[in-house]
C-alpha cells in the first residue's frame, strides 16, 4: 500500500489533502540511536497532485535513546508562503521528544510551537499527529516498526531539489 494511500485513509488527515496548497511525503524515515541519534529519509513534494521536486530529511538528536525505528511522515503546506518556505532549499523543524515501541507508539513534541501529543497503535489504526497548522504547516507521522526508547532533543532539517 502506498504511503499517500495510508495517510489518505486516516480520518484525521483526509481533510488536509483537500485543503492544503501542497505536501511533502516521506515513505520511510529510518532512525537509530544510542545517546546520540540520527535519522534520514527521502521523499517527494507535491502541489496540485503533481510532483514538484525531491526532498530529503536528516535529523540529529542527543539524550536518553537506544534502538531503531522506521516511520512515514507527511507535511502539509497550508498556503503558498509555507510551500515556498519549505521549497526554498533548506528548512528546519523544532526539537522533538518521542517514544516508539514496535508498531505501537506515543509521541510528544515540544518546541516553539508549544507542546502536542498523539498515539499510534500501528499501521491499521493509526497516525500520530499535530492536527492543526502551525506556521502554515501540519505534520503527520505513521509508525512502521522498530524498537526505540527515546527522550531526546533534536531537530529535522529538510532539503529540496526541483526536477
């Protein structure tokens, strides 16, 4: 099943496909860590249902963490300004603190956007997410699997390459 289809089937995400200016989707982001952690994934950026470029994400973190996990991520852009900001070349998100065990997970995010939380029981039931736009962007994460214990501080940095 495609990553986009998985997100489209979630009631929490469905409206964002209809109302957003565009989105970036990462089918798989792999993360591993032991005190110091990192993650990496590649994806595509869409506008009006068409691919407008390639994107990649890299994350560094430090704190209490051990293990590895895989997850999918989608970022919706509320308007042209948010899309342009993301596709300007290099874009960064705030710090995160999260925990995922196998395909059940829980997540909390803290940063300049405040604090949010969510939970996922795996591929069939769940997407964990911020369910509103903040600074023109909304992010949804779907746990794929792995075993990672984590309470760390880090951030995600994105790159964009037009076709």
